[in-house]
C-alpha cells in the first residue's frame, strides 16, 4: 500500500512536470485566467491520482492530456486571431496617464484605489504625480512608467497588431486611418497585412515590424 502510494506520487509529479514544460515558459512566468483554471484542475486530478489507489492511473492521465490539448489549441488560436486573444486573455488597460487617474477605466476593471496604491508602493512610488503611465496587464500585473526629467516617456501606442488596424490607438493619438496608410506607404509597404506590429511613441517616432520578414 505504501509502495503503491509512493509510485503514484512519483508518477503524478513527473506527469504534471512534463505537462507544465510542454505548455511553455509563458505558463510559468505569468498566470492568465486560463492558466489558473488549468492549474486548479491539475491539482484536483493530482489529488485524485494519489488518494484513489483502487482506480486506474489512466483515469487521471487522460484528463491531464485533454487539458494539455485544450491549452495547445487555445494558444494556437491566440496566435492566429487577435479577437480570440483579446477575448481569451483580455486587453491591457491604461489606469494612469500623465499623472491623472482614469476612474472610469478603474471602475470598468473593478480595480480599487487600495489595489492601485499597493502596486505603486511595491514599485517604490508614493505619489500618483510621479507616474507617466500605469497599465493594468491582462495577467493583473501593473506596468508603471515613471516620469523622467527632461526626457519623454517610453510609452508606445499600438497602431497595428497582427496586420489589423487598432482604431483605439489611432483615436488616442488623434489620427485616422488615412494618416496611418500614408505613413505605411512612406516605409515602403502597400497594406497593413504586411505589418505584424506598428507602434508610435510620444515623440511621434513610428516603429514597424514586418509580417514574416522579407528576405
């Protein structure tokens, strides 16, 4: 009995370890909603595998493989479809812009001031006025850009992502699609589909990355 429990524990450990490695480094580095669900379910399966010595090991291994397949499938769809990625992982939200808090966005994200101040203190920031931009990432992490004396912010607005125009970004910089298409043509491109990512910083500097780099 003790020996069988030992074997099941070892099998469970290495099974979950292999699944985590197959899921990729992203799963270890951050927790999205999907990651959290997978981790909780794997923990429940592990308990079942160890505490139910009369049941076959395959009754736990098969659900683990199914979870891995779901994770792989969702990752593949996320790479192919921005709409799916935005729905699945969520979008980053700007909570502070040039030292001003966006209370409407905070309410929309159900994010209170205590949470905001806590995460700012963790980054050694005491005053909201010292923040140029604070962005709530889909993982729940708060990315903070401090104000710099005699320097512009490193914050960049996304204009094109995965070959699709980001109209929210154009609205933020008060530009339209015609302006963007003109900038694309200046760089030698004919359509937005040729560009995987295009950003612009507060200095107006545009950075473009090609979709499948041309040789």
